[in-house]
C-alpha cells in the first residue's frame, strides 16, 4: 500500500469530470481569510434522478474537511442526497488541479476560520461571489438559503465550532452541524489518550492490528474540557527523538516486535499497555517540514514542568505558543462561547462502535460535545435514526442492531456502545442519513421531530434518467484496456490468446509477478540466478522464459510493462498470497542487471531483440511483497535509495543508447482508507525524487475495490501528485480488479463462471467509466490462468477466457471500450443520477455516430434497473439507426439484440430507454441515416 499517515482525519480526495447526476459549478469567493483575494469553491447540485427540483427548493450542506487538509473540490461522498446543494472549499493557500485559493494556509488558524465563515455566508445568501452573484443566482434551481448545515469530518468539527463561536451572530442561517467522530480537544487530536504512537505496523498489515488495545495506561478519567491523564512520567529518548511516558522510568522508549512485524510498547506481550510499559506521545499530524511540532498543551506544560531540556528545543512549541495555537483549534474550549452566540444551533454526532482513530474506552471525544450542548440547553443527538438510515438504503430496514437514540438523552453507560452504529454501515449512507434528518428537522421547524423523511425533495427516484449533450467535448474516450498476464499460455493445456488480445485492442500488458517461478520465471531472481556472476556476462542470464512472454505481447500489438523485481540471485518466495521477494542486496550490480536486461530487449545484446521495450516498473509492491519496512524511517530510506538506483540505471541506459525508457513506480497497493493514514511517507518519496532529480515518468498503484472507492483513491493520488508539483506525471493503475473471493451469494451458489465474469464485466466497465479523466492506463488482473503455484498446483480460473480461449462475458467489455475509443473518441458530457448504472458516451469526429455504454454493478444483489437517456443537441427530424447490445451472464458473442430506427424530435432531442438485469452492460450504437 502507499503509505500515508494521519490521525486527526482523512485528507479529502479531488474531483474528476462531472459524474452522472451532478451539476458542477465553480466560483471564486472573495474572503478576508484569503488575504483579500478569492477562495476556490465548488458547488454540486445533486439532481434527484428523473425528476426536477420542486418549487420548495434545495437545502444546502457545506463539507468541512478533516485532518489538516487544505480541502478539495471532490465529488460528494454521501449517497442519497438528491435534491441538495453540496459545497466544497479550498482553504487559503489550497490548490486542486489548476484551481487555487489565494492567501496562506495556516493549519486551521484565523485565515481558515474566516474562509469557512465566508463560505457559510455565501451559502446563506448573504455574500456574493467575485462576479457579484448570490447563490440563488448561480444554481439553476431554487435554493433554501435558510436551511444550511455543515457536515464536519474528523477534525472538520473543531474549525466549525470555533467559526461559530467567533462569528455565530453573522451565521443565523446555519441551523445545524454534523460531527463525525471529531477530536474534541487537543489531547484527542494528538491521541494522548490512545493510541498515541505506541503501535507501528508494516504496510503489509494494513491498519495496525489490535490498535484498539493501545489505550493510554496513564489515562485516569474523563473531563468536560481536559482529560485526566497522568503525565508525570514524561520523558525524552534522544536516540529516537521521542517524547513519551516512561512506564519503567529507564529513560528509553522500549518496544517489541510481534510475529506480524508490528512494533509496540506492549513489552510483556499481554495484549494491552500496562503502567510499567511506555506510551508514545504524538504531535498534531500533518506538520509541514521545518515547522514546530504541535503536541497537546498538556504535554508541552508537562515537558516544561519536568525540565526535560536544558534549553527549549527550536522544534517544539513553547507553552505560550502552544496555548495560542490550541485556543482556536480546540473545540472543547469553545463550546460554551458557541452557545452564547447560537443557542438555537443543533448538533448531530455520528459515531460507530470502533472509532476510526480514538481508542480510549468511553469515547470522550463524543461525550464532550454531547455534554456541552446539554449543559447549554441546546439540541443534540447521537446518530441518525433507524428510519433515516433505512430511507437512504431500504435494505437496512430489517436491521435490528441499528440504534435509535432520543435527542438530549445521554447513554446510561458511555462504556457500553449500544448507542453507536455497527461497523458494516458504509460511511456515505451514514452521512446522507444524518444530513437528510437534520435538513428535515430544520424544514419541520421542530426539534421534537426526528424522522419526517417522505418529502419529494428528499426522495430518490427508482429509475435512472440521463441527459447527454451531443455538442459537448469533455476529452477523449480512453479504452483503458490494459491487462496483467501475457497472451502466451503458462499451462500447456491452455490456448494462446495473442489474437484475442489483438482483437480486443489490448494496448499494454504487465507481466504478473505470481508467474515468476520455475520454467515460467521472469523475475530478476530467475533471469539472473547467481548473484556472484558478472552482470556483463551473457552466460549469467536466463532470458528464455521472459523472451517468450515479451514476444507474445509484441505479436499481440501491445506494449510490454516489465517489472524490475525482486533481487538478483534469488531471494524470492511464496508469501501468504503471492510471490514476494527481498530488497536488493547489492544495488550497483542489481542496477547493472536491469540495464543489461533492457540491452537484451532493445539492443540485441546476448542474442537479443529490437523490441523497443520502453516501460519498466519498479519492484512490485515494495512496502509489502517487496520486503521493505516502510513503517520505519530506516526502511523508507532503504527504499528511496533502491528507487534511486533503479531510476538512475534507466537514465544512464537512455543516455548511452539514445532511448526514452520510462521509469514507472511505486506500484504499491492503495485504497482510500489507506491513503488517509499515509500522507507523510508519500510526500517523503516525492520530495526525495525532486531533491535528487530522479526519473519518475509514471506513477503507478494497485487497488481491488468498488468503482466508487477506486474513484476516490485515484482522486486522492492525483491531488497529492499535483500538490507536490508532479502535475505532468501520468497516473496508472498497474494492477486492479474486484476483491478476490468477495462474491454475491447468487453467483457463488451457482458456480457459474460466466455469471462471475458478467459480475466483473459490469464492475470493470463502471470503474473505467468513472476514471476516464484521471487514469492514463488501467491494467486489470488478469485474463489468463496463472502459472502453477507452490501452494496451489491447480491454476486458478480468471475472468475473461476459458482454457480453450473461448471468451467469457468480461471479454466483450474490452471489445466495447476498444470500439468506443476507436469509432467515437469524442467523449460527451453526461448528467444523471449518482450510483448505478453509470453512462459513458462518445461521438465520432464527423458527428455521424454515437455510442453509449451503461454499466449496472453493485457489490451486493442489485435489482433490475430501468433507465432512460435523453440525447440533446441533434438536428430536428434527423433519422438514426439504433442498435442495442447486451453483455450479461448469457453472452457468448457481441451482436445486437435490438435494431430500430429513431427520429430526433423538434427540440433536437432523441430518447432511448431500457431495463438492465443485475450485473450487466447495455451498449448502444447510433448511426445517422
């Protein structure tokens, strides 16, 4: 996985093109917080399916982003908010894909506070944009400017509280805010109560295992503003640059490593932290390089009282600086001030059983705001009602484990989490249910009403209605038909897939690392098996297996992507799931071998070829399968040095032979949840690349997730690339698909390979539709059967072909994308509902052909889906031939199931409609007569 860290909240992902069902409007908003300049703000009018907004109007919700992120202009992550206007903000100094807010980012200080105030004034109809327009003049539907709320996500709550405490009298139209597991005071932002920094796991373990056990053993109890934590054992280990609570008072920060590679201070290995063990203290996450570390005020005061340093260190806040810093960033210090300004404000607090950051028993970060509102006689409630959640997703209506908490009623026992939501409720549903409930609270003008959710402007349509603008051009249609696994068969009983690949327009093929053993070996340990041999000796190399693979890729008309993995001379092994390897032991020889392999591919060296192999990817998943410990500073430095050897080897090869071979990396797994924890290491890598002027021609990553989560992941990665100056570096998903083994019961019960393939066809088509603006290549895992594995001698079946080469349904998804990209490459703008199905539309350059692809996929059992498509911008009375193709579990070939003639109406529109079976594609080809 791509490592990123951050305890206070999730960095917000950026936005691709306008997705179906969303009208996107960009504005500039003058703000004092932007040093008198403008803020970049984006509005999303969330269209309610096939109905228009009613005259009553649309409520407004503003997202206050989490962590220390500057914000983004992302697609709203909530589902079920049709009929709302959703607002995103870039704080002063924030940048996002060519848009920027002026001013300087101050880590949620007064600049950011004033910026949020001004966005709230704009949403309320009281402040015009830079063109003098108020919100109701910008959005094409009526706007309820007196029904405005904030959705505050993990540390977005603190800035919201402070903004309302300072400027609440100006913000009377802000009626509520929603708090999702926000850290409520400085000790909770920095996780003093737990987990602190007392557990540190390698990336292969994902989220630290058993992190919930790492509560601070010196936590003594709850307090309404300050938690009672015993800091008397505070210490500093200079060798590790670590401030910590020294349980055994030996002056050293003591850790152990468990069998999973996790480092923790649980030295007696009893599954919890004891008072005789150490507890690592953390500063506020996301501190910029060179900036002082912002520990909690209580830690800073304890450092002073204990006289840990003879001279106060320059890298640490002084007590005075800390007090000023937290005065406007600590929500608990500002609740009572907020109540004096806005006693009518309502608060809905979202919390699930296992918090996404905090570990201490009793959820003090939930209890502090709840009790603050109660003591100030304000309306507050824990979690949306069961009816609200069921209204967003009817499948949850039968769930008896969803809490139904009454307003202003505290739990009988804060340590018993029956007031919290179970972990398996997706966050977007959680958010939408909360926003809908609170907007209806405002609408009903009664704090006694909990769940009147039947109004038309809150209802979602069961049908999907799309509008396509045939005159538009939002970019080129990309087939994204890359695949992992060469067409040359790895099993003697399987067919050669070269002609199938060529027919499907496969443009790039990555060699799968799981095929790297034995006679099929093409990893470096197989190509150069004896590390003691000279890299200049042609006889030291075994090129036969990899030559067969590369040759078949070239014959198929595709570009090879070769991975320089793992170490020369062996060191590879079968891990828990996949082929893995050790980090290179001799970087100089390793780099030389990489150059000689390229010489063999391209320069005819060692009885070689002239293939022009011009993409080389770095070690496969270096922070996991590649063997690097990216959780430690030393492990990361080892990785950066190895990448430098890789990049410089390619640079030197290019200079010597006049080539332009591209360096592709890092090739780590990535998910949206993982990126929320990994910012520091990603930034560290990019800064290392910039500082050392290394090649990074393509940035690659891996993911196995839903189309929506995949989209969010790629948005986040693009945001980080742009923010760090890599705006021209293309983005490849060099290994992706749906999560193996997570298959709906209807499919797994049938054991029908074609049904499973149709499931993947819909998943992959939907993913590629959503990622059109962001990805340059997408390389799916995989089309053929894998080579026999040591742990599983029977090759696994994959999703595109039967062993004899006959295509499964997913193969026809390739054909469709290839045809759309070739015949109708001008991608058209689409408006329609969010969710499923998705719609991709293209037009030929001469305007005589239109092609549309609808993809219907959900993780669980979808229902049959009706849809209609209205194509605008055509010439009245034109006649078109319309062919409809369907890809589903019955598909054996791509042929039309319906052909008809359609006419353009007098207003220049043409209508299509259909009904989609679960996990299917509908492909329309329209030709002007």
